[in-house]
């Protein structure tokens, strides 16, 4: 966040590793919290609130993926499958047993974490390419199993309708109520991630990412931490899936196909691997971009394409632009939007006396 | 009893022929990995692009005649070679020496671009035919029947296997390419132009994808769904080993036969779809026990 380094001397490790290294960072965090709790929900139209809700849900999922890919260096192309595990777990518990969301949400997360740890087992022997292919396989296998097991998927259309979450007997229905519901979880997710990555576990993850054999030699239990990374990442994915389910009040496997996994990879790459701020920026960017593309295509697309095909054109346009952005960021700015932000900040830190 | 045996044999034959056609696509993947260590997650999209090039050329020139097929194949090959060269130059060369995740993600991004392109270009999203001048009537082999297009696929696939085996074993270029694959720095010290061989490897993958695209496009019709064939590449190459030409063919055979047997015997019980599922289960088992496949080269890591 914002920096003013004069007069800021760190004399203990604790202060060096503090969540908010500078008072300014604390004020900034408080400011953003204030904006998002008080100003945004009462000044925005409901349509924009729904975009915000989707961004919040995406941030939860993307944080999970970034813990795995950005911090631990284990690639996963099966993130959406873990979301579907969480979503269907919660949906079944909520519909068949009538459990409230504060039980189904952790249950969905834990179930996803369990499945994620199983999928993570091959990561002990294989890495890089092979792991990418293995997670791709698990995406397809989980999707197939959910789709072909009526006990999980709830019948032919493989979708389960779920009532909206209720709190103390009051059902959250309006976009504003759901906005607060998701905001609550996204704040928890962000704080948890920031704390996780500066803890012993987080540093073990980074050591494994940088060189796993070396990490093993300095005494990090690779078996434990790799599985832990998969489990934690899948827990976030599961929670993200549960939030989707409650927000759309339906669990459907089509919302968790491989394209979604790629969307989440796009978020963390565009945002910045191994950066919480980057994850947030990437999630905002990737979630909001399709709306912008749709607006743009609706505005000028009628002159170029058949009007009946415009929604398909917007979907394809999204694919093309996402693909191009992924490649652009990989080639030109591998550290993503987080790096761009840091560059801007560093420029203004000493502005206007930059020499 | 005899009828059951006949059913099993026909499943085996169709599985084996489809499997060899998978091998053709997997070959493009293997060639790139062997020489450059890059993973091409866009192999299916390569095939789709080649099929589009072939289909549009055939439609624009001579139609379903021998001349049309020849022009279509040549244009598809030219397009794919140019495309692969450009890709190597613009995207993959800057990523040299970066983590393997970067290359994987770049090809995933490329795959997204290629899949998104057809509906927004003037060519449109609807399925196009790719007519080749061969008949549609199945050929009777005595114990089983096989569609001519699959027979053609088998022949092309085996030809490619022969050509590339010879290429890597005997030709000067092939030996140089093996040297590049083995150790880039030593190859460079021996006076081999490594970057040039990277480009050549991509171009060869482009040629193989063009042949695969023409055959698969002719069998399934050309639209974005054709790219899904690429998903079958992964079980094939994992079973065979990522850097083995022969492994691609044998992996292809196994995947094709497993798929066909699963579809024939399991589908009635679980309600369809085992065809897409069985190869991946096989692949996961392989990854657990023998991650480098049957013929793949083990990598020894040093710090």
C-alpha cells in the first residue's frame, strides 16, 4: 500500500512482518473498508451491486488459486472443479438436510479441501507440465462424476436449486443484503490470506515454489506442505463455489467448467502471481471486463455482425481478449497489475523530486 | 459367442484406427516438447486452425475434387508453418528460460484466442464441411469394417511415424535436434543454431497438425468443437511419454482401444460418456505409478 519511508525504522522482526507496515496502510485499509461497507451499497444501482458481488466471490476463489500457483508454485487447471465440489456439497446439505449456510459453507469448503488434497497427491512425484495435465484430468473426472451421479447432481439437468441464505430466521434476498453477505466473506478471505502468507506455512510455500528440493534439504516437509497448499487452495475454491451457489440460488456444473478454471488463472496472471493485491486487482479486472466487452459489442457490434449472434460474439470476444491479455502480461509484465501499481507508487513516492 | 467375439473385434479395430488418428495429433505435441521442452496446450486449436484453413480453401477453389484436396492440404500446411513460426518468434522466444508455468499459460491463452476467433471473423461459427475426394462407404476388411477416412488417417499416421523416426535417427537435422533437446548449452557450443531448431520443431508440429486437421476436419466437420480433440492428446502423450515419437503412437493405440472398449461395454451400465472419461482415469493411474510414461525420458533434477 502507500509508503512514506522517512522515520520508519524497524527494530524487531515483528514490526518488519506486521500486516500493516506503515500507519498509512492501516488508514488506507480502513478507508476502503468504509467505502465498501457504507458508501458503495447505498450509492450504487442494484445492477452494479451484482457486479460487485461477483467480483467479491471471484476474489475468494482467485486468492485460493494464487496460494497454490503464485505462492507454492504448483500449477492447477482444475480450480473450477473444486468450486463445483463445494457448491454441490453445500447444495445437497442445504436442500436434503435443511442446514443453514454457516454450516454448509465450511462443510463445502472442507469437502473441497479433502478432494483437493487427494488431487494434490500426484504433486509429490510430478511437477510442472505433468502436474498441469494431472489437474486438467481431475477437472474432467470430477465434472464427469458429478454429472453422472444423480445422488450428487440431483437428477437429469445436474442442477440443484438452493434457498438463499438466512440469518436469524431472516432470509437475505435483495442485492444489498447479498452484497454484505459476500463482502463479509471476502474480507475474511483477504485477511486470512495476508496472514497465511507471512506465517511459517506461507514462507514454507514460497520456499517450495522457489526450489522444492532445496526446501526439502533445509527441513521443510514437502509432503505436508504441498498437500496443505492444495487443501487450502481448494478450501477457498469450495467456499467460492458455495457463495456462487447461494448467490445464484442454484448449483449447476455448467458454472464450473474448464473455461472457469482458465478465467481464474487469467485473474492471477493478469493481477500478479504471488500477490494478494494483485489477486484482488486481477479478479476485479477479469470479472468486470466481460461487462465492458458486452457493452462495447452491443454498442458497435450491430454494424459488423448479425444482431442475433451478438451474445455469441461477445462470448468469443471475451475469449480472444482474455487470451491476448494472458499472453501480453506473460511476455511483457510477468508480475501483472500488482507490479504496475508498484511502479506507479514508486514513481509518486519521491515525486516531484525524483533525482 | 461368435457374435460377441465379432463385436469385440470390431471395437478393437475402430478403437485402434481412431487411436492412430489421435497419435497423429499427439505427434505434433511430442515434436515440440522433444525439441524445445515447451508444452503446447493449444494442440487441439492448432488442429482446428488447420482444418479451417483447409476447409475454406477447398470451398473457395475446386471443391471436393483431387485438385481441391491438394490445394487445401498445401494451403493448410503453409498456414500452419507460417503460424507456428510467428508464434515461436513472438510468444515463445521471450518466454525462454522462464518457469514452465509461463509457457503452459501462454499456450492456454493462445488456445482461448484461437477458439474465440471463428465466431467473430466473417467465416462465422457454423460447422463447415471439409470434403475429400474419397467415398463414404465403409471398407469391409472381412472381420470388421472401417470408414475410408479412418483408413486414410491410419496410413498418414503410420507414414508420419516412419518419417519422423527416420528423421530423428538418421538425418543431420534430426540428430542436431536431438542434441538441442538433450542439452541446449552443449548443442550451442557445438555450433548448432538452437533458435533455428526451435523454429523448425514448431514448423514440423505445424505440418503434422495440418495433416491431422485435414483428416479430423473431414471426419467431424470444421467448427470450434474440433479443438476438443486436443483434450485427447494428454492421455496419449502421458501414456507414451512426453518426448517419444513411438510412445505417441502406442499411447494413441491404447487410448483409442480403451475408449472404444469402454464405450462398447461400460456405456450401457453408466449411461454414456465413458468414452471421454476412461482415458483420463488410465492417465491418472499412469501418472501415479510411472509419471514419465512408457518411453519417456526420466528427468534428473539438480539444484
